[in-house]
């Protein structure tokens, strides 16, 4: 039996592919696969990560049998474990890109919101539809959507349970880039590879500064900025890029090493 989630590498780019046909549902096996693969990525971080899906849909969300089988006495520990998956993904030091070519519901959408960047087709549909089982998103999607689009939009999307197209979420600032359906996976791969071949330490620094801002506002980001900038100054990539800029101008083609 094939694993529901595959981890492959294309040089500096790691690729996680949901592949549990026909709907890429989140059941215990899928969650366990996410835990295992994220542990591997945390131990050996790539220079960028692309999350994508195989098949007609990205994911139809959580297998409803999970709700039927969960003992209410175990619910807090169960959902704390799933939330930890979101947190580990979010904490990876490299740029992370979620590519949504079609329907992306509940747990998959929540993991997309934990990534740094989301790319999609304009017609891809997204939803946090837990209201259909009288539930609320429990992998951190509500608060991460509020970070991106504001609390009113987060309440709207979750409380209505409606589906929203990629083009609409791009207007909200939730989706970062739209690609045509024809050639979508190639375009998403190229987008992620551009990050993977970039100045990796500088990208990690950007993530650290944004996280500090989200945790404590401008003062918290200011507190870590000088030491973070000093770390970047010491990298080979920074020194090489400065030298190339001075010699060749802003359109220089420095090959970054990730260090």
C-alpha cells in the first residue's frame, strides 16, 4: 500500500505530495504520515518546501469517521496532537509553499495557512466547512486566516462554511499568486524552486522577523532585528551578492549556496 504522503527532493527543494486517492482525506494514517515526514524535515531542513497534491482534488478534508470515532474524553489530547502538526510545519526555518490546484478543505486548508506562501488556480475552491458537523477548525486555521485576512473575514468563512475561489482569496491577501490550471504544477514547482535556490539564511531571517512581529508587534521584531541582520551579514551568500552587485549591477546572477 502506498503511503498517503510522499516526501521527495529535487536538489535544494523538498516536496510533500498528498497521494491518498480519490479524495486525499485526513484520517489517522494521513496525520501520522504528516508527523513522520515533518519530523524528517525538522531534523534535516531543506532550503524550501513545496506542499502539493496528486489527483483531482487537493483534499476533501477530514474523514468524517474521525469525528464519529473520537471519544469526547480524548478530544483535547487528540486535537492538540493535530495542532502540533500545524505548528511544526509553521516552525520550519525554510520558505514553505502550498500549491492548491483544486478543492482544498478543512485540515488541508489549515496546513496551507501554516505555510509562508499559498499559490493556487483562480478556480480552486477553499473552505473551512466544519460547521457541517457542528464543529470548529481545530488545526489552527481560524486564527491563521485571521492573521492573513482579518478577524471579520475569518469569522465569515468559518461561520458560513461557504467555499471561496482562489481568485477571491487572492483579493483578500490569503493566496499569494495565481497560476493557470494548464501547467499549474510546473509553475508552482518553479515558484518554490526560486525560493530554494535563493539566499537561505536571509529567508530564514525574514521568517524570524515576521514571527516576532506576529507574536509581539513592531517592538518585538525590532528587538531581534539587529542580531538577525548580523547573522545574515556573516553569510557567504551575502558577501558574494554584494561583490557581484558592485561588479555587475543589480541584475547580477549570483548562485546562492544557502550559507
